[in-house]
């Protein structure tokens, strides 16, 4: 079991349903608190381990709440690289929807690449977004969650 202080923070507004369900299952299996943060109500399982926090509709309101509340030893699930960088600054580990771990070793590089891609899209040089979330992404994410939580167990002792 992971430290009782470990919380899984789920940035739920843009998270695919399959990813949300996987987070709920992992929380139940590992007996971890899962906090679902979004701008609108989400459908969540009835569990004392899973709670929902609905923020206002302001720009980055969910991100700000997660960044303010997460702590060292927590896992933040988000596709938002700036949120991941803020969480990592506080000692959390971030995991994107495709199973990529964002930590103190790589988050600044990922943030720089995100900023470059954003600038290229604004200039009309690049368009489009990520491909749809598929079965292979779900499996990569599931494997990454297990590896990441196991690493947290070792780190937190």
C-alpha cells in the first residue's frame, strides 16, 4: 500500500472517461484517496476514497486548485504541462494521459516543448492536437500508474 498521505489528483475536465475509470479502479485497489477536480460535476463511483471538487469556470481554475492542494508524494494525472510543472515543483509526480511520467528530471524540457508547439500553432505553422485516446494509450497509462505508484512506495518508505 502507498503512504496514506498519497493522493491521486485527477484533472478531469479533458480526461477521457476510460482514463477516469482507471484512476478510480487504481484508487480502490491501492486504497488511495482520489480527488476529481473539474469545472463541472463529474459522474464518479460511490466510494469513500473518491471525492469531487467542482471549481468555478475561470481560466485554469481546476489547475490552480490542484497546484495549490497537491503535496510531495502525490500523483497528479493531467494532460496540462504547466500544471504538471507546478505540481512537480511541490514534490508531486505528474502523469499525462498517455502514460508519460513528468518529474523533476524532464518536466522543464516538456514545458519548453509545449511552449514551442503552442507558439507554432498560434503562428499557423502547426495545427491539430493529439490523436484520440485508444486502447494502447489506456494500457500504457495503466502500466505507468502502477510503475509510478510502486516508485512512490519506495520513495516514501
